[in-house]
C-alpha cells in the first residue's frame, strides 16, 4: 500500500527541522511497514504554527490538492504525531475531505487507519487536538512568565534590535549551562558614543518646547544620520537620510532610555480572519499595551541616557497616535473601493501613490516634503493628485487589448520567448550542482561511518536515527540536483491556449465585477502603473509572474510598454 507522509515543525517546538522530520517519518514508517506500506510522497511544513488551518499551511494545502487529484499515486496518508498535524477542532474539519475522496488516514495512536464510523477514534483525535492546543498555550504561558521574571528581577536584555542610542555589549556567559557550552553569551545595552548624544538632544529640545517635526528637520539639516541610515546593515531595504517624525516620536516614547529594561510594551493578538467563517482560523495582530501593563526592571540594568523624571515629563506632552488601550488600535476599514491601491507609482520619485477621498471622489496622491526633495535632488511638487475615474476605463481597455483573444496569443508567445531566455540565463548563472554533489558525497561518507559504528557495537537505535536523518538530507539534495540539472522549459502551446481560453473575455468580466473584485483582479494579473505628471500619462504594464500558474514575466525592453492617457 502506498502512503503520503505529512508532518510539521515550528519555532514553537524549538527543534531542528531535519531532525524533527526524520523522527516523525521514522515513527510513521514503523506503523505502516509491518502492513506492507511504503511512503511515496512527503509533505512537511516548516516554521508554521500548529494553530494555522490546513488550507493556510503550504505543504498541507498541497497534500489536500493531491488528495483531490484523480492521478494521485497514494491510497492513504500517515502522520507521525497527531498533535503536530491537528490543533483544536482541525481534525473534524479536515478528515471529512479524506473520507469524501476515499483516502485513508493512519495514526500511530490508534494503531493504524482511522475508522470514520468509530466514535472511539473520533474521541481519540479530538483529545489529541485538545492536547495540542493545551500544549501550545502552556508553552506561551511559560515563555511569557520567564520573560517577565527575567526582566523584572534580573533586568536581562531579551534580544531584538537595540534602541537608537545604544549598542550591544557582552555581559558574560549564558546562565544556562547547555547554552553556555554552545558558546552563547548574554548581552546588555551600552551607550553608543555617536548616537547617545542625539537621543539626549531630542529629549532636551522637546521639553524646551520644540515640536517633533521641527526636531526632525533640525537633525536632517545638521547632517545627522537617521536610525535606518546609521544602522544600514539592519536596514538595507531603506534608502533615506532624512529624519521622519515617526522616528523622533518613537525615541520620545521609549522608556528604556531611563536605564531600565521594559518588557510587554506590545502584544500579539490572534483575531479571526472572518467571523462568518471560523474555519479560516486566526491571524496575528501587533497591538500596543497600556503603560500600566508594562513590566519594568526593579533596578537600572544599563547606563541611562535620560532621567526617569525627564522621560515622565516628555510623556505628558507627547500626543499619542491612535487609540491605545486594552483593545489596542482599532482596525481601519476603508469604505471606499480603491481599484489601484499599491499598483500606481509616482513617476517623479518612484514611490507608491496613496489613495484618498476628496468631495466624494477617489484620488491617488504623492506627497513630498522639502527635506525629501532636497535629499534626493528631484523636482517634485508638495502634492500630486490623479483621479481614479480618469484612468479606470482606459486601464480596462488596455487589459482587454493586451489580454483579449485578438492579441493574447501573440502577446503570450512573445512573453514565453522572453521568459524562457531570462530563465535560461539565470539557470546558467546559478549553478548549484557542485555544492549539491558535495552534500551528497558528504552524506555517503557519514552513512558509511555510521554503519561502521554499528558494526563496532554502537547503539542500534541511535545509529539508525543518524542514518535516517542523513539519508533524508541526501534525498533532498538529490531531488534538488535533479531540478538544478534540468534546464527550464518554454511555455507549451497547450499552456498558451489554456490561458487564452481563460482570459479571453476579461473586459466583460471586469465590467460586471464589483469594484472590490476588480481590484483583486488587477493585483493578481500583475498590473503595474506609473504616473508621469509632466506628460499627464500613465504607463501601464502587466508584469505578472503567475497567470494560471504559468510563468509569463517579461524582462523590461522585450515588450513595448503601452501608455494610457489620464487627466
């Protein structure tokens, strides 16, 4: 009997993914091999919480798709540990899919296949789902309790990016002997001789009556690097020297400048994705806690940059942004259908234009401060506006022409040729074959050494686990080697015809769809636009990497861009 294996490991488990997969797979095989079973497909989610429903785990979703497929090459699924696969009531919402498609589910805890008609089996799986939820909650409570105690009693630095004005310094060996043996050490905050005076200046000027915006402009004018520019290694995605008001506000509101460690300033809440469909599960939301919930160290844990009195006086005058409390910040829900949110860029500065409403009409705008214009050396008015209704119909017409039946086949042929050339060039540039071959050879050497250890009288169970783990690494490298050695293929004529059939009536679909659905379509097909105010035109391109899961990205220059005229 042929089986598919499913397993999962997350950061909550604090286990090595390869080792975790090896023992889960070993446990699954020990269940099915006595019955003549073999694992022919493996699905293993890494770094995902057990609380995520199956449809939101990539490998679990891939397994569900395989179960529904008529050409699947397995008759049943086996899992190594039910607590890792099913959380809470997930079994009751997932197993009916297995039953519907005639796919069995084998679990070690029931000694084989789960009987859909057995109340005892349902009870056992519900019990393990509850145990999984309870285990996760216990882990969270233990971690939070430990962090609270370490902050309050020890003033320990718990990790993360040091605040602007500080740098990390060594604080001795780790108190946990096992971690100390691995070379891990504690750290503490130490004043940065370059940025610490800037923090003191910000507090001093603010308490003297200067506004946050004025402080930011003064720092930029004096050539002082903002936090992201000063710590470029941690901020490679940001390219700015100007100080923002948000950075100044964050410094003013950070209590760690008083020399105390402060924990629990923020929390992560799990909220339902859709209250009408609980099966979709939850998503994490970062929210600020009320200052009364913060945990302060009892004594100073590092050198203060300001006094506690200075900090308290600054807080009395800071205008907090948004509503902060037990409920955190309220979710902002837009009543206005922004068709091109995130898809329209300013041709002068390259930034995404923001949506706004003025007198009931939707506009896209780009704001540039004097500091930003001076820093980047560009000509940019304080605010640029573009009305949505002026470009909506031209955009739909453009998409109809490019993705309609009359020109879509020709367009896709050009895209396929360009995409294939780009993929071949990338394939030749990134040659991982030597590295993968070295990995395979190294695994062979290790396996031979492990077998020699077994022949010399080593522990069979321990050696078997080593061999299983190393074999898994070898198979993964072999699979990757097979993909690496094979050059990318051009999109076939059948794939092109399928896309033409699917997108041929796109304009009609857009005209009938709701505005929210239209916005989703624009995003999915890879629409990108650039507004050029000088010529009052919008440059629109379809640069999608995925249309019906077929790669159709075209490098710039292979296709002529098309301009849409707006006003």
